[in-house]
C-alpha cells in the first residue's frame, strides 16, 4: 500500500508532463525513509534449474545487490520491483548513481506491453567500474524488448506505461558480484543527445 501511494504521487507529477518535455531530474527513490519502498524482490536462475545465488538489502540509504553467479544452468540473478503504472513520458531515460564491481549489469523496465499474453521486459546493459561511484544514464531509446531471453522486434518502450524496474546480472561469468545503488531517477529528454 505504501509503495502504491508513492507512485500514485509520482504519477500525478508526471501526468502533467505528458504533453511537454520534462525540464528537471526527478528522483524515483533514494532508499531512505523520505521515499517509499517500491517492493523489491529477488529472482534467481533457480527458477530455470540454475545455481546462481543473489539477494539484496537496503541499508544506510543504499540498495545492495550481491551474490554469486554460476553459468551452469542459467548464470543470472536479478531483483525486481512491484509498482503501479508510472508515466515517465517527457523524460529521456533512467539515471542511476551506483558503485559497481567491474562487471556488466542490465537495467530492466517492464510496461503494459505483452507478447503472447505475457509481460515483456526491456533491457539496457551497462558496465561498472570496480569500487567507484558513478552516474549511469540509460536513454529510453536504448532499451531493447526481450521475452524469455529472446530479442523481440517491432515493439518499443513506452515511458508513459512503466509498470516495474529491475537490476540483473547476466554477463556470462562465474563468481561473486556486488553492486550498490543509492539513487534511481529520470532525467530530462535531450540531455543525452
């Protein structure tokens, strides 16, 4: 209920921007008590018989996602959110402030779009630098539609219909991973061109 109230407020802010371009960076969450919990949950590759293990914790204003990937049987671990539909039309993309471990990660967005009656996830990959904080901008135009690990064509991301987000590690490597995120937001259109 409490995360629904947060995103209802966000929807009211962004609905007014649907006919115009956003001009300010907006925070979606900063993992403090000032922003609501958006319902994170874990999905490991054991849903497909894999052996990767990952989990997350929110502490000291940071989301910490850590574990170990095993490419025998899957090779991925992810966390996702449960949220109400959010209108991010008028924005250019997702902005993350994070500290990585040198591995490659994927940011996921889900919308109301479906394929064969099931939800599609849109993926945008990014590299991290070990032990360094950085700001990562992921333009909405770079998100590619995927369904059960397969690329799809002819479907585009509609930022006005975001229904969830996620963070995934699926880089084809075995081993430990850890990434810390302290803010998730959106930035104005035109700033990444």
